[in-house]
């Protein structure tokens, strides 16, 4: 996972170790090789391989897209200085050493997206608790988390749309009155899918919580599940939008 993050930084900033896309297949080969050659009393199964690989893919690879997003759309420092009303000549010498990509459109989008995802969770909880009557399983057949409701989902989408559309307007997204609500629906749906994925993990493992680090919250993974599956689609969506906004983006594959 750490290697995935380090190489993601290389990919994002054009460094020599930009090998994010090769880490995953190489890791898979190493996992298979290790499990095949390891001496054990029980026979290795494909479930052993897939369980190990899934953890690396889910925690390492998917979340590494947040790092890539951070580098999208370099904003010239002069624009930031104009917004803050500060002259570069008045800056301390050590700040003048920063590279221009310290200010990026991606950093702003990351901050706003995470607020929108959190608002989706809040809206879903409030709507589900106060108005939830229709079980999500009745509409979708999903039985992993039986307490989730359709009203809760749309309540999350509604509150998320408020934040996401406001952000789209402030960031001057093309057709912000369309792209904002679409973005909200996308990240709310992916957030729900991420939550259900972790619930499936826990059910398969026979666990109630994913850990003891955050008592009463179901564990650390339960707190970040909405952000895991969201990262890659958000990255590519924003990368597409950046082409219409005039901000330069690295020529990544």
C-alpha cells in the first residue's frame, strides 16, 4: 500500500518512480508466488490469493487516486496571491522555494468533494432515521445492510447536491447547474456502494466492527468506506472537466 502511494506521487508529479500502474500486477504475481511456495498445513485456495489481493487493491490502489487528483490543474501562484491580496515580494524567502504546483485545482476539488461526501452521509442518516420507510433491499435486492432505506439514500443525494453544486459554481465548472448535481449523485451512489462493500467484508469475516480504533463507529474502515470507491471516478471526472477550464494537466496515461 505504501509503495502504491509513493508511486502515485511519482505519477502525479512526473517523478522517476512513476510506476503506479505496474505495482498492482507485480504485487499480484508476488502474492501468488509467496502463497504457492509457503509451507503450510492447509492447502492454498484461490480465496487466499483473492482475499490478500483485494486488501491491497481496495486500500492501496483505489485510494491512491486521491493523490493523483491532488496534482490536477496547476493554478499559477500569481492567481492565489491576487485572491489573498498578497504580493509575492512580501512572502518569506522559504515560501518562494515552493514549486508552482503547490496550488492546484485538484486540491480544491479534493477538499470540496470530501465535504460533499460527508454531507451525503449526514443527509442519508437524517432522512433515513426520520423518513425512512422503504427498505433499500426492496428496490435493489441488496440485503447486506438491511437497515438502509431508499429515503435515506435520496436524502443523502439531496444534501450532497447542495454542497456539490455550490462547489461547482464557485469552481466555475462547465454547466455547473448540471455537472454539480450529477457529481453529487455519482459520489453519493459510490459512497453507498463503498459502505455496502465494507458491510460485505464484515459479514464474510463474521465481524461486527472492522477494528477497535474508533469505538462506537464500527472501526476506521467504516469511517472511510465512502471515500474508497469514490476516488478513481472522481479523478477521471475532474480530469475531463479540467480540459474545459483551461488549467494545464500532466500528460498521464
